[in-house]
C-alpha cells in the first residue's frame, strides 16, 4: 500500500486493512464487488493520483465511480498497472470496462494490452456531459490475481483541445506547444522523423501529469514516448513501450515535483515503421483517500540561529509496518546552507537527518528518497534527492503515531519559511507488536496459560489466579501487565485485588471493543486505552471505573494478590496467558554486580559528585565541538552497561561548562531501541554552566541550572525519562550534546546514569 500522509487543516483518517492473500498488498475499498456497492472517488475533495486495489479471487470485481464529472462533454482515459512498483510475480490479465454512471451502459472496454508491461487500459472514450464514468475491473482468467493501480485522466472536449502537430518540430528547439487537457494528432512519416512537444506546467502548482499515446498506425509503427527536461537532455522516465511489441498503446506518469513553473519536453519517435498516433496530456485525477495534502499556506517561520528550530507534526492514526518511506519538503530560505532537517517518529524515538547544509540556494522543494538516482546538488534535480541518513531505522516499525519534521537554522542573519511537507509510506500489513516478556518475579499463572470460564447466561463467570509475595517493602507505585486471548474481549473485564487490605482495583472492561486480544501494561500514568490494547510497550490507564492503582501506594508489597477475570456473555472462550505485578518500592538499594569503573571527579564547583557506576566521560572532560557553517557541532559519549535489571525509574546527572549554554541541546539516547530523550535546551538562558540532575519528578528548570541537589525536569522534547520504565538497564547509553551556533566553546565535565530497578532480586 502506498500511503501519502501530509499535515492538513482538517482531519483525515487512514484505515489499513489486510486482504487475502496478504503478500499482495492492501485493498481499502472492499466491499465494492458490484454496481450496488460501487466506491465513489470524489476527486474534488481527495488528492491521490491513483487508486490502489487488488483482485483477490477469480470472482472478485472492483467498481469505482468518479463523482464530480457531470460538467461537460469529455474524453476519458483510464488504464491499469498490474503489480505496481516492481512487485514479485509476472503481470496478470485484467479486463477494464468504463460505463455510463447514469445509465449503466458500457462505453468502452479493453483487456490486458500486454502482460509483459503489466498494463491494460482504455486509451480514450467520449463521455457525455450528463454522465460520470464508472469503472469495472475484473480478472480475465481464474489465475489472474494480484494488486494493481487504476489511473484516470480527463480531457474536456472542444475549445481548442483537439490539435494537430505543426511541422517542423523535429528538434527540441522547434518543439510544438501542448497544454494540459489537450490531445495532439501526429504522424511519424519516415525513419528519421521525430516529433517534439513542449509543456509548461501551470503556476503555482504541485501535481502529477500523464501522457497517453494511442497508436493509430494499424500496427505499422512501434512508437516510443519520452519525457525530458527543458534542455531536452534528461530522460525522466524512459519506460514507455518497452515490451518490444508493435502497435501497443502506451501510458506514462511523470511529476513536476513542486510549485515552481517548469518546462518539460515530450518526444515521440518510432523504433520501426511509420504511421499516425494521438497524444493525450493531462493532470492525473485524484482518487484515493490515502493522500493527505498539507495546506498550501502552512507557512511556518524558521527561527533564525535557534537550535530548537520549527517543528510540525503529522499524525498517523493506524498501525502498519513501514516498508518504504519518502519525505517531501517545500522550504524557502535566504541561505539553505544554514539549515538542518530532521525527521523523528516520536512514538519510537527514532530520528534521522534529511538535510544538513548540503547545498547553496534559496528554495528546497524536494522529495527525500533513498532510491533516488539523482545527486543532491543542484537541489531538487529531478524532484528527488537522497537523505543524509538512511531511513533504515524506520523500516519494519509501526507507522502509527506522531511524525515530526524539525527545521533548524544554525547560523544567524538569514530567514525562511517551511511552506509544507509530507510523508509517503509504503506499508504491507497491520502491525503486530513484538512479544512482551514480563521480567518480574511476581508472575502468573505458575503452571502456564489457563482457560477463562465462559458465562452460562446466568450472570458473570469468574476466573482467578493468585500470586503470594513474601518480600518486604512498601509500594511507591504499582503497574500490572495482563495478556489475555479471547474470542471477544468485549465480553470480559478484570480486576487486581490485594486480599490483606481488601482493596480491589478494576483494570479493564472490553465493552464495545470487539477484538480478540488484550496485552497491556496498566499504569495510572499511562495513555487512554485503545482498541485493541495490544502494545505493552505503551502503558495504558485502567479504563474501568473505580479506585486507581495509586490506591496501593504506601501499602506493603507482601501479601496475596489476585487477578480476577469475569466473562459476561455465553458462547465465547479464551485464556489468561500471563500476568505480573510491576512494583516500585519506596526505597530500593541497587548494588551493581559489575566492577565499578573509575569515575573522574567532575570539575564542578557545586559540590556534587556522581557516585554511580555508570559515569562518563571515561577519559575525563571532553570538548564539545563548536558549530560550523556546514551544521551543528555534536559530542557523543557512551556508557555500555551489562548489568541485569528492569528500570522503574531513571535520572541523569549532567555537568557542562560552556561559554554560551544557550547554544546547547542535551539528549539521552538508548541505542538498542533508538529512543531519544531530550533533556535540556539552553535557548534563552544566558549562562555558562549546566550542572543538574534531570528527573521527571523534578522541578522546573531554572536559569542557570547549577544545583544538582535539586532535581529538575527536562525542559524540552516530547519523550520523557518515564519512557524508559520497563526497559532493560543493560545496553548502550549515549549522551549527545549539540552546539547549534558558532563562536562559543565548552566541555562536558561529567555525566552519569542514576537508575532505579523495579524490585529486589528473589
């Protein structure tokens, strides 16, 4: 599935549905197997250039109706690309039919032109003013199954839209003009004849256009169509008529790439033979709700010489697995060599750099695409350029959540604007979170999964499992992990009870969530419960009314704990796979098992000495690189921890001396899952020292922040240190210090991790 997601001034919802067979892709349009349930493609309100669907069985039919076209007599072109994007498998044979949307009468049809080129189509048919076209796609044979894209192109008839080529037009310099919406009749008269046409895109505009060539030679000519740049030298998509057959009709899609006026040349020639043709040129008609366009006047100012920059967020509402990613930006700035662009998937904490002062110029309108064959400079050559960093960290992860584009101007004196930006993602199937291992000594059921009793219809049926704890300690916090498989989780609810206190806390009720799995960590500080709740790496709040888990705070850990599952309706069954208690005690002593590393004494005048075994830099204070005209300066210092344990809390001490703390940004990175936690941004704090313990339970950051005995909260970012809860202590931890402005220097004196583990070792 190709998902193009852009920030919008209105809400758009993306539904990702797996179809059979799942290896072929996703068809969001089903059911649309007849005229009665035809899918309407309202091309006034959505912005996709094609419809992505699939033929899933020998009896499958797909029906689509263009709703806005009862405006004038028109010439309609439509074609199918089988197995788009070079998917595995040979092309398959489809039958494409166009009908009168008002009467249902057939207007035109055409089966597969050539299975080798994976295309079938109707090169053109007249549709009267009072009718909107309806398209029917079906397999030619029982084995002709797979994914496809349906393209449409509309030409209004009359008004100078039908033209005949004007000779001589045998060179780029003598090109005959052609406009969007026109069709051109031409003839290749001999072996040396070449016909050139020139097309100037509308201004302002951002669109994809199509060229369709109807072979009217009666099989006498093997035509070739190419789209070139205004000099006639660069062939953008030399893929037309590559089947080696004579007499085939041809189709080609090309992008103008941005809102700038651009000239394109179209060249028609023949490999062999002579004869007539008709060339159609037009803007592709939008017809897929998976394209979401940013407002044309997003126009966010980029702060000058500010390491925070400007950030805009696109939210992807549904889960799917990322297989490919492109990022398109439209930026105007008086000096692009000042800029750095970063893309962050906030939910996973992963960040990649798209652009880092790569080229001079004033306009950056480009699609960052790892598969681009174009170099970076000059900018936007061909409309695509490779990003600085690979998109690999995002591949195979869940696309759901917030995606942030951060544009940073790292040098003073120039200004600019983020006009708009977009994401284009290819995703293959619904995302399934990785298995969750409950690393708690307080885990059940002891003998493995147990069956959940089904209701008899005479009231609730209860299933209980008990954990008895004898370890000492007083609870500061309690989370509960629960994993249940059930035919319908809307039938069930469950509570956690402490027998000694008599306190029972409702955790979950399925209610209207007709799903088959609950796999979640319940936490009073968690997010609202989604449907289905199947991502234990994102804690959720209990969704049932009653006392919260914070009611256990201050009570003993020791005691008898019962998870009680109730089933309200007969006829469905399930199992309690696993559950566990994840306690945080009020006082926990952590004695690392590894040999403590030698910790250099921080060069601090505030009297704080980090006694943690997890300290750096190992070689003593480290110089922070100053920013340069090419981008920010970055210092990274890494601590590798092999000790076992699961985090219930993490604080971080940082001591930096610098001529201008306002130039700096400080982040903690956990390398195993690429989680980036911003800790500090100097911004408007004109100080020369940062010496602080960062804690999500701390106070607001003062200026200057130089009292490590009074913990402070991170003052920047959307991820927090709380996101480290339930993760392993063992791993590779990196402190990253970024200098965003030239002219000031400094050192990282010392830093350390101050972890609290979830509980004592049995």
